[in-house]
């Protein structure tokens, strides 16, 4: 994990004070005495966070912030502004330019460290959310899976993806394809919460692949409810003629027409109900195997691993 902080302040005593205290908390710290130096260091090795003084000679903090936000390598790096000016107008200007937080000088060291950790944690969380569905991505999925394995309580992992989605996307375009992805995510999330409440976890691996983690006793009712809801709703995304005939026709590169059924959802389930599961890799491999088995059958299908 990147825990490097770039401290930017024209006062060498403040730079050294902040550097010493952050390093004592386990952070790697680089320092810069002015805006141009900070921009060069940040572009060369984007840090986890920039602590940026507002009042600096030459290029001030707000101008430096504007450059950070306009430069591709640093556009999404969190920035916490250090300011001796507590006026609301100054804070608003910085927030409008993309600052993530403000700390007023003189500051308490414990508050500084707490805010740094909070902003980094929030940024990491936001980076791992799918921009399309708002669901957690691969990092959070892996963490949740490893936690369930370590805790050794009953759980089941559903790995699902859409069948015939590429043909749908090629026929109707990516905007309608995105609508189907969001519909699938909303269906999984709604039924997972109805089934198990806040302990349910739903993640978006990417594309048309999703992962759901539930208590193992709830898994079959969950899968049945998802399939019913998905099959009831998917036809709304098709043109009327295609929905009525139950398929779409796609012309391939050779000019030949191919027929593809209505999109369906295949789900493979790995569970520790019948045997212990000792690693996230093992769980992932089993769920993938069961999903491939489900995909060999027509329509929306789920397959649960029941081997002992």
C-alpha cells in the first residue's frame, strides 16, 4: 500500500516538524519547499496524500492545487490544505479547486495524523468503487473474502455473470448495456439485503461479473429470488420485436446472421457448508468452476458446490 506523504511548506521548521511526526506514525514522507518542486515530485512519484500549505511565496498553495488537479498523474491524489487563514471564503475556494480537507495552523499533531489517515482511507475506498454501479471492487472483494475464510463461520460466495451480454451490447450499444449492468447490480444488492440485511456483501468485479457473499443457509433462496427478478426485468431492455421472439439477430464479420437468446444470469456458488474452505483462492476457484458448469445450461441458472 502507498503510504507516502508529500509535505509542501515554505517554512523549513514546519516541514521538519510534520515530517518527524508522520514518520513516527509509520508514513514515508517527502518534503518540498515550494509549489514547482512539489509538482515535480508528485508527478514523478504520485504520493498517497499531499499536505499543502496555502500561503507560499511565488506559486501559492491554491495555484499548486490547481496544477495537481489538472495533471493526469496527480489528478486524483488527495490534498489536505494547511492554512493560517480560517476564513470560510478561503476554505470554499480550496474545496472548489478539489481540496479534500483543511487543517488550520497551529494544529494538534494527533488531529493531523487522524485527518491524514481518514482522507487516505476515504480515497482508497472511493477508488475501489465501481463508477458504474457504485459497488465495491476487487480490493474490497478480496478483503471481505479473506475475512470470511479467516473467521470460519458459515458463508457462501456467489460468482455470477451475464450470458449473451456481448451480443446485446453490440446490438443496442454501450449505453443500454450499461443500463443492464446497473439493473443486475441493483437486483443482486436488493435481494442480498432482503435476504440477509447489512451482513450481505455485493461486489462488482468488472464488466458483467459480480460477487455476492452471504451466510450459507440463505444461498439457495437468494439465488432463486435473483433469477426470478432478473428474468422478470431483463425483457424491458429489449426492443419489443426482439423480446417477443425471444432472441436477437446479429450479423457477424462474414455477413452471416447469428441468433442469440435473451440475456440470462449464470451463478456459481462455493460454500463451506459441506467442507472447510481454507483460502480466498480456493473459494474463488470453486465458485468459478461452478459458474462455468451453470453456463453450460440454457437460461438463468445457479449451481452450488455440494462436494464433501
